[in-house]
């Protein structure tokens, strides 16, 4: 660890020494730093009544991380984020084996500047509260660690951008901002389903099977599909099959029964019933007319 890196850590953590971090992996940016114990505790963290000049957020990997503060012991549970404001005395209690967590230290002014985007007129004071961890936080932290560890050209601006992402991910979890809807991914999944339908139109089709192709639950898939296409899934399948049957009828060379089976209707009588209901003529009449009738 260089003296420059240690100076950055001290601006966030406090009067920590290199020896205190002997068993801790450190990933340091200008405004955000991540600390992950790997072989033992951070000696500074277990110091009684110490505090930090930065905001601290702890993401545990188990339910054994305990912090003593204001005469009480707080357990940091897996899947939640332990939050602590600057200047609040606390102590991590020693445990059997190496602690398993990622501690996120965020510069006070930097955090409060990001918090202001959410309408906060004054800083939130965290006194050991636990909030549900945002689902996308760990991948962001992992990317931050890799970037800080590799020291590639351009690392400083990349880490700066990631620091903003880490900060907003935490704030949104704390203030319970609704997760953004991933409309583009859903649109891609619907497109995959439509491609699948074109390739398997003659086979049995169910909403459940289509939802599996889209990797969505059946109920959510049905809502997304209607939103993107304007039709319910089976209504869309029916329309697609009728359009295919029209083309095959005009192409000639196939029997009505063969067309019905190829388009997934199962029988010529079922094709005829659906065709007449939609186009007000039988498949045979359409074939003879050679044109589409509205």
C-alpha cells in the first residue's frame, strides 16, 4: 500500500495504520473505498468507541457481524445494509473466524451531494439502521474492486463514475425509490417469443411455454406481451396462424387439411371456423378469390 493510498483511506476511515489493515483487502477511489476482510478482522474496526469521518455502509455475507454502539449490540444480517453516519462511536465485536462483509466508506460531502438529488433538505442521520440491500449492488461493488485493483489507464474517471453508481444504489434502497422498469429487456424477450412462434407455429402453444421462452412468469409475460403487441398471447398466436394460412392458401399446392396442420389448427374444420369468423369467408372461398377481403 502506497502512502498516497493510505492518505485516501485515512480521509474516509480515520487514523488507521497500515498494520490495522493487515487482513483487509482495500479498493480505494477518491470519494468511495471498499474494505473486505480476508484473513482476519480489521484492527481499527474492533477498536472501542472509534468513529469515521465518512458514511459507512456494511454489506454482510452472513449473520455473524455484530457492532456495539450506544451500549447496545446490533447484528448485521445477510441481505441487508448496515448504515452509520460520520462521527458516531461504535465497535465491531470480534467473532470466530474471519469477518465476512464488504464495508463501503463514502466521503461525507460527496454522499450528501448525491442525496440532495432526492429532495433531502438535510443529511439523514444513520445510527445503525439496516435496510434491504439493493439487488444490483454486489455486481457494482465487484466491478469497482476489479477496476481499483487493476490500475488500468482511465481508472480514475471510471472509479469516479462507479462511485456515483454505488452511492445512488445505496440511497435508492434507503429512500425506497421504485426500481426502474427494464422495458428494453422485456421488449427483447417478447421479440424472442415472436421469433419462436414463427419457427414453431404448427406445434402446440401455451402461455406457460411462451413465458418460459421469455424467461418471465406467465402472468408477467402476459402483461408485457399485451403491452408490446396490443394483443393477448393466444390472440396473437391465432392471428399469426391465420396470416400464415392465407399465404399458403394463395400459394397453392397444399390441401386445406395440410395447411391447417402446418399452421397449428389441428384440423381443417377448426381452421375453417376460425377463418370464417375472422374474414367472413371460408378458406376455400378465399383461395378462389385470390385476394384478401376486409
